[in-house]
């Protein structure tokens, strides 16, 4: 594989799938797109024509195509587990967008199948691990620059969401990123979760709690506060700070630029996740391709995907019941060490 391009098949050509098609074809090195599938067949065909790939009639045809070495799954979450299992059966590396699956049981099936296959093939699309700011924070913590982590503060603000968005989706679609980031930064599991909805914005649909405050607790007792506010209006704003025993580390400026005029400083914010994390997605895909060339597994694995779903599902129960919910995850298999 080392001197050849990795031939990538992509399933799901919506928001992020179409972006990944462009990244694999045009923005990273060592890869090309060879086959696509989407239930919206015209969307897949249009993209395939742009990048010189074929649009196939079903997802299994993409996975099992002789000109496909590796697969990206970017269809809606409910299809992720079955497609990932099919990639494992075909012995092909797969980058599955988050979530690995909406239920813990499905995630467990993937973890079991991957171990039975005896090869680490699955990466989950938690791209914040590839964001420069988060990587600096992790380096500062791991090098002991701020002492021991005590508290993590996170904010996750979107300008707006469609009316179909629910309080539970704030956990499964948005906070799941902070869940994975907290596990990765701290190197610990999350064991408890609580969700509080206080004063609400007038800008949210009546069925949606917005904002919500999520309190995650790690094994060693580190508290992680996550403000999730999906109708924040002013821009896409993700913040994170770790408070340690000897210092603090936080994400740097998210500004896209600023100007000063009329004794005012004007700052341009990212409008959405695509802009804010564009470099991180690119780095994620490049790292995945490099890993395939090197025969290595990198990034968030199936077990990480399972743990993130377990915490997100506990957060959904916390939203519904107003109670603190304990999280139980199976012990990490040596296979994922
Ligand atoms: P989207 O815009 O709705 O795209 C999904 C695409 O898959 C649509 O074209 C949809 O067609 C198609 N589709 C539906 N059923 C399918 C099936 N059975 N097989 C193949 N394709 C199917 O959604 P999205 O925003 O791109 O999200 C896709 C996935 O990526 C989700 O799991 C989401 O959580 C994840 N995501 C991750 C990030 C991140 O930051 N890592 C960001 C965005 C999204 P129709 O429109 O005709 O249904």
C-alpha cells in the first residue's frame, strides 16, 4: 500500500459526506475516491462525476468493490453499526462518523466483531482529537505543565438548529464531542452525568431545553461542565479550559480575524462547525490515510465509540428523568490498549 493511493469508498453524501469526498479527493495526500453511495442517488452521482468515481446502487457494493481499499461511513447514525460490521467482515479499514452507533448494544457488537477479526480496522470520527488547540491542551496536561486536572469547563454553542432538534439530540449530536474530548484529555472514563435546564432562551422551539448544563464526573472525580446552547444566535463558539492544581490551559482564540475602527474592535466568529473544525477534519482524514499506509490504527477506536455512546445515552436518561445517572462501560479490552 505504501506507494499506492488508498482507494476510498464513501457511504452517505450529505453535509459531512460531501465534505469528506472533497477532502479525500483534493485536500489530503495519498488517497483518491473510487466509489460512492447515497440513497439520494443524484447527489452521489453528481459528486462521483466531480471526482472521477463511480456511484453504486447499494452500500454493500461500495464496501465489497475491488477498487475500494477503505471506507468512510457518513450516513445517518442508525446505519453506522451494520455498515461498520460489513467493513470488518470485508477486512477493510473504516472511518465511521460519530456516533459509532446510537445504542451501547450495537457498539458492543462492533467491538466484539473487530476483536474476533483480530485486526484494528475501525476509527470513529471524533475529529477534535486532531484540532491543534485541543492537542496543545492535552500536551500541557500530559507534560505536567498545569499539575493535576481538577475541573474542565466546556461551552458548545451553535447559532441555531432546525425545529426537529430535541433536548436529547443536544446530548447525542452535540455534547458527544465534549464527552469524547473529556475522556481523551483526561485519560479517564466518565462515571456519572447530570443535566440541568435553567432559564431558557426565547429563541428555541417550545419542546427544546436550551441552554442545558451538563455535569460529567470522571473516575478520579474531575468535574466537567458543558454548557450546550444550540440557539446562541451570535455564531459557532466552542470553548474549553482545564483547571489544574498548578495552572490552567485552554483553547486559543477561535477568531477568524478582526479589525479595529471607530474606537471599536470587530471580531469575525466561525459561522458553523464546518468552518471552525475544517482544519481538524482535514488532519483527521490525512492521519487516517497515513495510518492505512503505515498499517497502523490511529484516532478514536471502537471502544472509544462505545464509551462515548454509553455516556451520551446516560445523558439522555438524565434529561428525561432530571436525575444523576451512573454510567457503566465494560472494561477496556487489551486489544485496544
Ligand atoms: P445528512 O446531511 O443528512 O447526510 C446524510 C446522507 O446520507 C444524506 O444524503 C442521506 O440521504 C443519506 N442517507 C440516508 N440513509 C442512508 C443510507 N441508508 N445509506 C446511505 N446514505 C443514506 O447528515 P450529516 O450532517 O452529513 O451527518 C451524517 C453523519 O455524520 C451523522 O452520523 C452525523 O452525526 C455525523 N456528523 C459528524 C460531524 C462531526 O463533527 N464529526 C459533523 C456532522 C455530521 P437523504 O438526505 O435522502 O436522507
